[in-house]
C-alpha cells in the first residue's frame, strides 16, 4: 500500500458524524496523534495482516471485501464521508483483534484520517471509559449469546431428528416383532404337521420327493417377483379352483399365500404327482407352512435390513465414527440427511433428486455440511407449509461442486433478502426460530469450507445454492 501524508484539519474532522460531538481540545488531539493520508487506487490493507490502524474516509470511495477460498468477495462499497474501517476493535485486548478481519481497497484517489490502533484504543479508554466497558460487554455478550443459541439450535435439530428417526425405526421394528411372533406359531404348526406326516402312510420315496419339493419351494419364494393386482387376482382364482377341484378345504385362504410366494398350478401338479389322493391335502398344508415360514423370514430380513440402513444413515449423518475433516461424497451426505428428515417432512412434501454423479468427492467437514443441509431443508419445508416439492440438485460448476435446494414455497421477499443470513434474523413466529440457522450455515460454507451460499427467489421457486471447492484450500485447518 502507498499513502501520501497530508495536513490534518481539525475543522474538517468536526464535520464527520463520528467526531461532530467532540470539543476543540479533543479534535486537536486527534490531529496531533493521527494523520491524514491519501491513497491511490489499490489496497489500503489486506485481510489477515496485523491490525495497525483505524481509518475514517474523508473523500473518495472504499470497497470492503472478505476472502472466500482464492477469491475476494465484496461486502460493501461506500463514498460516504465518515465511514470507518480497520482496527475498530482495538479497545479489546484479545489476540483475535490484532488482525484485520477483511480487506479494504480504494477505486479512486481517496483521503483517510488514520489513527494508530494503540492511539485509537487509548483515546477510547480515556474519553469514553464507561462506553468501552459497555462495548466490551456487548461484544463478548453477543459472542456468548450466539454460541449458546447456536448450541440450542443444534439441540432443537437433534430433538426433531431423533423424533423422526424413532418414528422411522418403529415401523420396521414393529413389523419384525409381529413377523417373529407369527413365525413362532407357524413353526409350531409345522412341527405338528411334520409329526403327522411321519406317522402317516407315506412311503420313503414319497417323503424324499416332498422334501425335495419343499427345498424347491423355499428357493422359489426367494426368487418371487411382485405381480400386478390383476395378475395376482387371476392367479389366486386359478389356484383356488385347483384346490377346490382336488377337494382341499379352504383353498381360497391358501391361494393368496401361494401367489405371494410366486407359486402356480404347475407347482401344485408336482405336489399331486408326488403323493396319492388321500395324503395330498396334508402335503399341501405342510408345504403351505413352508411358504409362510419363508415369507415371514423374508419380512424379518427386510425389517432388520431397514433398521440397519436407518442406523447407518444416522451414523453417516452424525459422522460420529468419521474423521472431522475428510474427502466425502456429497450425495451420501444428502441422502442420509433426507432420510433423517423424512419423518419430519411428512407425506405432503415430494422430494425430487437431480444428482449429477460426475461430481467428485470433495474435501470437507461432513458433519458440518449435514447441519447445513438440515437447516436449508428445514427452511424449505417450513416455507412450503408442509405441501410442495423439494428439489435437491447437484452439478459441477467450473471448479466447484454445486448443491442446490429448491422449494415451491412463498419465496423470500426482496426487502429481506439481504438480511436472511444475519445472526438472529428470522421470519418465523416468536419461539419457533432462533434466527441462527442460515447464519450458522453461511459460516460453515464460507468460513470453514471457503465456498459460497446464495439465494435466488421468486414466489413458487426459491433456490439456496451452496458451492464448495473441489480441492483442498491452503487453509484446511478449522478457522476460529
């Protein structure tokens, strides 16, 4: 940075809103201990440099920016006399205040009144001792409040997710319990029927054939495919007619089970060929127990697999067994979050996935990204009032991965669009939102992953777009 020193005029300082209430002695001290400098177009200071000065614009145009990955993102631009920047928190003693939080450049020759950080701090403490204490309390109190409410936000999300997960787990668990109870009863009947067959007039060869048919039946059940309602009805009628023709009582009760197992009249013909007419009914009922047993075991397997899938999704979502920073598949993270939130979304929300599977795995903090997905999906569901379409899209956007959440809700009004990422800003009723969901999301995406979070919105089509670098940045360590 290059600056040309210029004379300091106390009268000029008095016209600035920051200094207009100061007396002549105070204004003279500012001129004596500070300086006026003119900067040519270019940088005034850079983010991360030691915070050595407090700057007040006298004339010209300044641009404030923050670094996001390899880019400088413009935060604000102003030509208003008296706007200030630089070591604004030099009165705080913490080491975090010793570095510039952003960058400032000028777009035209611009004059600044400049105070060294130490002088700025001393003047504040000399002239406004009570105000300094109030500012310190406000600054640290705001930090503590934000931290506490952030924890509360995460706990609320966890409670909601836990309720949804409990609901999702309850259905397959209850199905497994019911199937196990029924299976116990069927096995008991099967043992009884097996005893009756063993004591009956079955030849050794007949029993061997029945056992062979039983094995083939079990294999057929495992390979059974779902039929259309019309096909299933026609097959049930055919099986019921076959059973009635062979004088097997209650054929209409046995037929649906055989159809569900993928069996037909050809299978019954094989059974009839293996035994004589007097023992056919006993053999059919014994094999019916085999079919029921296999179907129940399939149901138990499906239920326990569903439970295992849900538990794995919960582990994937929480990342409890993963390294905090790793190379991750955004689609796996999105799927686990959608599954965890499915109970909360309800039947009125249609989820559409438009995944570009060419998007590579990216270096990330997966647990933190899942929190971002949760916040954005939760906002979308709230905006739609429980009815609408949530579209989750991924794509490659040059050297970044794009993750977009679209909803068909009422949209974000233009007058608040610039404020939705501010801490504690919320449009939800009192008690229903902390106003930190989008702020936390922005911090995770921008500060922690060096990406960007933007919104595009018109009524019926709101899109929150997260862009993340495909490669690790120079600052892979977690920022404070």
